[in-house]
C-alpha cells in the first residue's frame, strides 16, 4: 500500500500549487536586478547614498508581503482570483488525456531574469583584478613561500632550496602590504606530508599547506641549469584554485658566488609586483595599464603627485612626480603629468620641454603609451583635430580608459562640438561609476556641465552638479557653475547664496578683492546677466586699474557682447602697453577692430596673435578665418 503523504510533503505540494516557489524566484531575481540598477543609476541622478539602502529595505519589507499575497491570490486567464482550497481544487479535477506541455509565460520570465542576473553577477565573480579576491579582510595579501626545488642534477644546489625560501620570506616580510607565513610553519607541514624530497611538493600539496596557514597565495619555484646559465623560476599561485597568475625568471652564470645576487633580484621582482598590485587597487587614476613603472616607491610618489594634480596644486604635484622620476628615470607617465601641469598653468615653454622628453622615448613604449605620447605632442605642437585622431585610435584599442574618454571630450569641447563632447565625458563618468570610484578631477564634471548648459540641457546639468557636490562640496569651479545654472534658470535667491559661498571660499584662500570681483563678473557674464557682469568687472578695474588681465576681461566683454566696442578697444590698448606680444590681448584687439568693420587692421592683429600663440587656440583660429572671409 502506498504511504500517506507527510505533512512536510503536503506543505511542499501546496507551495508549488500556489506558485510560491516561482514567486520567490522571480522576486529574488527582480530584487537583485533593481538593486544593481539602483546602485549604478541613482548616483548618476544625483541622489544621496542612502537611497540605495532605502530601496533594499523596501525590497526586504516587500518580500513577506509578496509571499502572503501569492498564497492568497492567483493570477488566472480570468484575472486575479482568490486561490481555492486544495479540497475544492481536487474535486474539480477530472481525468484527461495527457496533453503536450506548453511553455508557460512565467517560466519564460524566470529564464529571462536568470540570464540577466548571470550577466550582472559574472563581472563580480570574474574580476579583472586577480589579486582582489586574494586579499585578507585588512586588505593585505597573505603569502606562503614553498621550498624551491633543485632540478639541476647537482646536489650541491640542494642547500639553496631552503635558502631561497628564507631569503624571499625575509624580503617580503619587510612590506606592510603583505603578510608572510614563516618558514618554520611551512617546514612542519611539509614534513607531515612524509615526502621523499621537495620535488614531491606539487601545486596541489602546496595549496593544501597554504590553506592550512590561511595563506591565499603561495610562491613555488625551482632552480635549473642550461649550459653555462643558472635559472631560478618562481610562480605566484592562487592557493584555492591553483591558478598561476604571475611567473618570474632570473638567470646568471653558473657560479655559486652570484647566487645571492640572483635571489635578491628575484625577491625584488616578486615584492615589487605584489606591492604595486596592492597600491593600484586603491588608485583613483585607474589607468594602470598606462603607467610605466615597476617600482612601488616610484608609483607611490606618482600617486601623491596625482592627488595634488587633482587639487590643481601643480607645483606640489611636480615635486612628487620628480621624486618618482628620481627613483625610475623611465617613468614616462610622471613626465607626461609634469608636461600637462605646466600647460595647465599657462607655462607652455616648460611644458613643451617635458613633452619632447616623453616624445623622444615613444619608440620604446607600449602601443597605448606611444599613442598617448602622440596626443601629448599634438596638444603642444599641433591642433585639437590631431588630438582627436590619436585619442580615437586609443579608444579603438581600449574603450575602458576613463582618462582617454575625458581627454577626447575635452578636445571636442575645445572645437565647440558639444554633441560629441557630451557622450565622451559621460562615458568617462560611467566607467568610474562601474568601478565604484568617485573621481576628484572637478573638470570631469564641470566641462560636461558646461556642454549641457550650452546645449540647453539644464536638468541634466543640475543632476550632474548634485552628484559632483557629494564628492567636491567646496570646489570653487563647481560652485561657480552652479551659480551660472541658478541664474540661467531664474533662481535669483539660490544664485545669490551660491555666489556668497563662492566669495567666502575665495576669501579663505586669500584671493584679492579684484580677483574675486573678476570671477563673480565672469559668473554673471556666462549667465548672460550683463548689467551685473559689467558692474563686477568695473569694480575689479577700480581696485586694480593697471592690471592687464582685468583690462582684457572687461574689454573682451564689451567687444564680444557688442556692448561698447569703442571702450573695449580703449581698454585693450592699455593692456597691450604692458604686454604688447600677449596673443590673448592681440586677439581681443583684432576682434574689436573686426566688429568696427576695420577688416585689414583686424587681420594684422589676428595674424600677429596667431603667430604669437604658444599652443593651438581654436577661438583665435575661428576669428582669423572669419576676418579672412570678410576681406574676400
């Protein structure tokens, strides 16, 4: 006789009948997708970090509610109906000829959800950083060094099997980034394996020993001879999967006297690789494949320099970059940033010198760095069009470098192709979001904001600034852009508060009253509030009437906006007295003459401006072309 079903079996059948299992599967998969989408999209919308937590809480609260509702109700072709008791359902059942099972919509939905979940989970499991999963909770890498194997057929080398192990342990133990298991522990566990020789230590055995010591990585190697050459091999191996993720080889003449030199060299290679990997995991630069050093110390100084560079403290940044170069003279990434820092300060001649230093080494560079050096050369000696050409080429090779997307957006921005600049700036920020990194380079936000502003995308601009504010709450460039946006949208009260904050920050940085007035005038100028812009520009000029920069700012404002071209020309003439070869001032003068209809005189000044420019300037190019067309 068949056994009556147990209560547990009956409960399980009832869960299936009421489709509770399917509801749980669909709810779990959908919740995971919502959390992943929220984690990616909500920060881009400028919403605070707690929003994701709030969504998780809602999903947790909703889970039992979904279970209860699925127990009580059922979705039928006739609509939502209350689920009938088992007894009623059983009475309605009649024997029918088994029909071919149809593909149900619920099964299709579950399959689609599973595919989406797999796509989202895959990158988390198979992370590009192979060492990421091997770090301990404190962020350090735990390592066990196995005795090396003598494979030379010369027993005189047996003593070095343990010696190499001890020297490597001693060297690696000096690093704060690594946790190294001591040789006594390894020796005890090796002896417990009752092996005839070290040759019996297979990767499987070494992995078992390492796991017993809570080491996620082990180093295994051997000594070989090939003719007159001694080679020492070493491999870094994942203790859990036995996957080799890095190999090293060092060689020298067959002389016992040089063995210490070989071991020291091997130790340095292993140590540098591990420490450099540890440093790069927290790097905000996040273009490690473009970095050109194997020295952890040089890389550490580079990071300090990059942080100062991001703060626009270019002098301090160069000091750090120079210290990195003192350790590794071939560290071209540091040289590239030195060249760029000079350009950002308007010190173009010094920047060109460093650019040429980098360019001369391009033949010994990797393909990516060679193209990057071509971009740097174009930045100083060619035009934005050549910059775009090189950066597009680099993007074709690797489109996951945020710094390249930013530079490409910048080049398009300079030539006023905002429709092409916007997606590049956006892509740069999207990659950082995916890497869970909040970039501290303010122009990555503000230039995208400017492009949004110039194309009338004010809502996108506001969301972007809300996001940037979480990272750089007191950055004056960001605050200036927020003030321009508030004025453009008619938010006078918000704009006034933002401008007050902007002025306060500048005062804390000991800016002069004239500098502050000029900067505030620029805010009103960009927002097209011209009466206030003129008020502040004039205030700055009253404070420093001989300052050529202020003279040029007010002159350009009068001329470009067609407010008072005659007075603008009078002002720029005063600026040219103190700086007759300044190409900015010459451009302002030429543009003013053009606005007066004096085309030949305008051409003379604009050609002089073009010939005097230290680097390509698209604004001057456009002015010159317009005057040439007028003369024809």
